[in-house]
């Protein structure tokens, strides 16, 4: 699979502390070989958004979460955001998905 990181997510990664930034970059790159690693979990998209055959997931990297989608047909993983948890609670999924729309 190929991995595409949305420009806004790239900027978020650049602003991470150095040691976390490197771990996140490695984890995102590894999604090409394994888009469903053990520390990832399926997310339920908002009811107002129809993803069709796309799968929405999050990957836990220490206290950080990478939110991404898998498109099996196009063999593409799209990284939408990288957020710190807590306080991040996935309430902005609708807005993230609308951007790629």
C-alpha cells in the first residue's frame, strides 16, 4: 500500500516534540506494510458521513493518536490527523472527513 499524509497532518507532525515526531513518522511509514497494526483500532464514522468502502482507523503511539483511512481498492492509506490524547476525543471526525471529501 501507499501512504499519503494530508498537508494539515504533515504540519501537525512537524510540530511534535522530537522523540515523538520520529516515532510517529516511523509508525505512519509502517502503515504501508501493515495498515492494521496491533495498536490500531477501527473508528465509527459520524452518521452524517458515508465512507463507502473506506475504513476509518486510529493508531496509538504513546499518548498520541494518528487518525487514518484505508482504501483497499486504491491500495492507499490516508493519514488525516495526529492528535494528543487526552484531551482529543474524536469529536472532529466529521470535519476531518469533510476536508477530503
